[in-house]
C-alpha cells in the first residue's frame, strides 16, 4: 500500500515537472497571444491564468507532448471565445482614456529613430485593434509574431488556406482604415 502511494506521488511529481517544462517554453508566446486576444493587460492576465489552470487539469489528455505548444494556444483561444460569447468585446484601451496597451505593444517591437515612425506605428496598432478578431489574430500572429500560416492554422483550428485568406483580408482592411496617404514600406 505504501509503495503504491509512493509510486502515485512520484508520477504526479513527474507529470507536474513535465507540464512546467512545456509551459516555460510557451509562456512568452502565450502571454502575447493573450494580449492580442483581450486587448487589456488585466484581462490577458486573467485569461492566461485560467488557461494554465485548465491546461493543468487536462494535461493527461494530451496524447502527444511535442504538440503542447499548439494544444495550449488553442485551449487559450477557445477559452477566450467562451468568455466573449458571454459578454460583449471590451472597448479598446484608447477608447476610454489610456494608451497603456498600445505603448506596451510598441515596446515589444524595434522602433526606428524617426519620431514620425512612432506615430505611424501607433496608427497601425490602433487600426489593427479595430479589426474583427477573426482578421486581427491571424495578421498579428503572422506579421508581428512570425508564425507560419500552418502554425496559425493549428492555433485557430483552421486550414492554412483559410488563414492565408484572412491575413490577406486583414491587410486589405488595414490599408482601408489607414487611408491612401499611409505609405507601406518594405
């Protein structure tokens, strides 16, 4: 009986260690995804915490541990969708007086020395935030985070072709929002 109890606690410890190791690899990307999904730091923290709690409970159901990254990102996205169904999408931070989220995003990406570029980046992030989530998320994940179309497809539960179409539509809509005077530089 004691040997059985020791074996069970050893397996739980090994499971927890494996979970922590997998989660540490994905944490930064998961945090950025939570920010893109929620738009506010507080909501992103809540989403990430709840996602971790659910992932810990469901970790034993993961058949292939090498797919933890995609499994966790998809779990978090689905959790966010569940929250959105229950309430209306929250307003962008800039709409109620603060640009904290916008500046937090800008700090993550290299900026050019030109002050005009910072203003342009701010306009782009505001325009990006105004896109519907089904367009905003694939564009942010591919253009800002560097995910491939196949990786975004796994996160969103779509085909790579569907992601490609959404990225194209998002870019087109973004240029419409920014206006003809906005110059795209490669």
